[in-house]
């Protein structure tokens, strides 16, 4: 099962939103935002018992798993009972098909009223007028200051809010307590350094007859997952405004972060390379006790808790040269289509579906990290020995390339993602030269995407 679908959020490997989507998203003319409820006829009759004109709200989602489907259906049932004439149609498609279906509907000028959007498309959907700014709708109905401050900062696009989030996920380090105990090594603590991480990984790597029986660590070498280490080392993939990679992806601090990870694989030999993991055909080395420390997301704790053979703990990512704690933020939510004829009614349903004050909204905390401070407290996620650590990481989530440039998903996947493993796993590679060449190629693609 896709790890992100399980947590109800977007895949970390975003799909390209093509020219068709961009074109239809510009159909709002000058891009001026309609006032709440003014895009089409307001037909809601308000509370149950009032007269109303029949209307349908279409809700597009990639939620197909049982827990989240139940939340959507419960919100539908409650909303329809309280709004005579309203029919809520849940249009669920597996994520693999979702984007294609949505592009077709947008191109035909017939999008759903509510659209699920992942973090990689927040900026694009706002700037292309595919979804509306929710801040005027929220006034007097939802306190946006309840959103965890760092999450709110990452979600806003030029001061506009594209979605109401259904929660998020962050990353950290899982460690096997039994393996630490057997080696007599204290458990890692928040604020630990890359040097400490590397030293522990070396001590916990066990070799037998020229083969590695137990690895000290396992990293994910996807472009997203390397980025927090780069930022903690003082580097970045892109400039602060997201416009260029030259001078950033190939800056000394970024190169040095890559070199540190390179050494973990090629000098210390304490982590399995991806080719070895693929050969294992899905075997989880951490869950089977063959890896002592594993960088993974908040979603992984659920399966591990149900594994009686492992006793684990969770800690933040080790810090690099700046001492800055970092993490990723994966999140998704529902936005209102610019072309919707029922924007106010759609927002009313959105509040029923996502607000921590509604009967339905708190249900998302069963499968996601609560980005609402109120919900994090009422759900007691803050107090959970495992989830609590990941909730803390919401404050450490970085401004990744996704949030800096709406084209980063497609450009980064095309150029940087396939190059990272080549850079980090090849012997005697010139990291600076490789990243400099990549930065130039990325800038060319970013400029083309902006035209």
C-alpha cells in the first residue's frame, strides 16, 4: 500500500499537471477572486426545514481507504440532513487515476465543487485560479490561527489559503531499542548531530564473513528526503523565491551535505543501497531487526506498533552543521473550485468535513497528524509516545521546493530525483560538478515552465 495513501495525503512523487490544466485554470480572466458565495446562484436554504432549491455538490478525492471514506460519507450524510435540497456526490478515484480525471474535468469546464489538493500543487492551483482563496470564506467561521503556525506559513501562497487541510505527515528516525540495548548504546535524543548519527551507525553495523548481518542505518535517497539534511547543513535546492537552482543546488553547503551522505554509503558502508533493498522484494529490514535506525514517516508507526517482535522509539532527524532541526511536511486538503457555482455551500460542507469543531472533522486525526492545534490537543496526539514526536516535527518542516516553486514537482522529478542515487552511490564522483551541471539544467526547465 502506498505510504501516503494510507495516511490520506498526497504522494511525495507528484504528477505533472499539464498544459491543459494550466490553461483551464486561467479561465478566471483577470484572476480576480469572487466574493464568498458570489460565483453562481446561492441556493442553500440554511437549517433543516427551510425552503431550498435542489443542488448538487461534487467532491473529488483520492481517498479510497475505509477509514477516510467513512469520514467523507458521514460528512455527506450530516450535511444533506441539515441542508434540504443538497446532494453531496463523493467522486473517489485512486491517486494513480485522480489527476488524469481531474485534468479532463477542468479542461471541459466541469470541475467538482471541492477538489482534494496535495502540497505539491498548492501554489500552482492558486496562481492558475483553479481553486479560490479560502481566507474570506473563513472569516468569522474558522480561526486560521488555530493552524499550527509553521504549517500555516507553508500552506499560504502569497497570503492566500488554497485548502482546508485534513492533516499531515512528517519524518523522523525510528530506532530499534533492543539493538541499542544489546550494544550498550544510549537511545538518541532530539538535537543529536549527524556526527553522532554516523558514529552510532558504525557501531551498530555488524559484519560476518565479509557480509553485513545488521546495518546501522537506512536512509531514503528520494529528492524530498535528502532535502531536510541539505537545509540543516545550510544549503538548499532552490533560491528562497524558488526561481533558480544555480548558486544553491551547487553551493558549498549543499555539496557538503551530499558528501556527508555519500560517505555514509561509500566510506562507512553502514547503510543498504537501494539496489539491495529492491532485491529483497519488499522485506522491511527495520521491522525484521536487520537495520538499527531507519529514516521514515509518521505513517510507519502504525504497522510497527502492531509488530510484537520490535520495540522501537522515535527521534527527530540528526542535525547537520547549522544545528537546525528539520523535517518534511506532507499534507493535503480540500479546496473550492474557481468554476464552482456553489462556492458558499461548498465552504459550508468543507467546515463540516474538516473543522476541529464539527462532529466529523476530528476523525481525520485517526489517520493523519492534526495540523489544528486544537485538534492535536483534544485527540491527545501531543501525548502519544510515537505520534507526539512527529507532531513536534510540524514546527521543523522546511520550505521545500514544492512550496517554493509550483513547477518543482515536475522539474525536480525529471532531473534531480534520478540523479541523486547516481551522485550518492557512485565511487569517486565529483559531487560539485554533478550538482553544478544539474543546477543549470533545472534552471532551464524552471524558466520554460514559467513562460
